[in-house]
């Protein structure tokens, strides 16, 4: 018989090993025969490893467990919605309520460029030529940002990304997995009205709306407000066409972890629905 303290250790190790085997079986291997793990004994002084038939890659259970323990511990959230759907307002609420790190691809990209990283230099090379930055570079930039200590300890909120199914698939291949995805639903007519009334303060970056969120009664502020070119009706129609072209496939991709929330209702009611979903 094992002493009680050793028996407890053996049982704990057995539970971990069993959990690892289950995770391996669920890892998405399509061939049933390939999914059967084979235990290979390497030697008394070396740990046993698993090798997936057909995969050819040795797999150390304890290494896998250590890797999992190092992953993000907080919520991993994606929020999606058309321009002017209220993402910015809800991002502010989510970061304050849940303490997660708000990530926009634009901010992450500019940070890499500013720091002069290899990814930043690659992105800057494309932008200097007026070209779109490839998804492979964007995914690398997002992955680098999410790997930082604040995101790993607090969790993260990806704002408006991924925008296409291809980007969503690339995220998974890069090891970026969300556990909640929120879609804000607002009719196009309402979105266009919201954009046409938008005014931006270039000095502070704050965005106002002439009807729904008027600027302060300050002559200096009102004088410097601008109506951005991409907030005009003509530009908005094009942006909405692009959004609707891709959002269906994104919604299908995340259907098991997502929710549609009515973004027309009062922002407090939207926030309540968001909180209920994240807490669920």
C-alpha cells in the first residue's frame, strides 16, 4: 500500500494525465486512427511522451500542462459591430466592469511601429507604399500584444477584430482563442444617422453627436470640431457594404460562443445585456 501522502500525489498526477489525454483526443484530429495516442517509453530517466499516429510530433503531458497554466486567466472577449454601432461605449464599460485590457488592432500596430519591432517595420513598409498590411502581419501584431503580462493576467477585449473568417481562422492557428463574442445589431438607417451627426474634436480625440451626445457649451471646442470624411453618408454606405459582406461568416464561425445584442436600445440596457452574457 502507498503511504497516504504518496497516494494523493499519484491520484493527482493520474487526474492530470487523464485530462491531457482528453484534450489531445479533442484537439481536432480528423482521422480517428490518428487520434489514438501511443505511449512511448524513452528510458527510466526520461519522462514518457505521447505521439499522435500520423502526426510524428512527440507530446509531453507535463509540458502541455505547464503551457496551459501560463495562458490567459481572465476573460477573452471579442466585440463586433458596424461603424457607429456603439462598440466604443461598450468597450469602455467592459474594461471598467471586468478589468480586461482593451485592444484595437490600430493601436497595437502603431505601438509596434513606434517600438521599432520586426513586425512594426514590416507593417510600416506596407503602409509607406500605400498598401494594406497583410493578415499574417496583423495576426502577429495581435498575438504579440495579447502575450504581454497585462493581457495574460487580466484578460483582453478585442475591438472589431477579426473582421473576416480568414482572420478568425488565422487567430486560432496562432493560438488566440476567445471565449465570448458580442455582436451589436443596429439597422443601417440608424447607423447612417449616427454617423452623419458625428463630430470629432481633433485636439482631444473625443467624438460627439449633434443630437444624441452634444458637445459642451464651449465656443472653442465647437469651433475646432470636424466632420470626418468617413462619417459622411456616401462613405458610410460603402463601409456598411464591406461590413455586411463579412459579418455573416464571422457570426457563423463564433456561433457557439456569441450573442446578438440590440444596439438601438439605451446604452445602459445594452451594457446590462453585455454584462449578463459575459457573466454567464
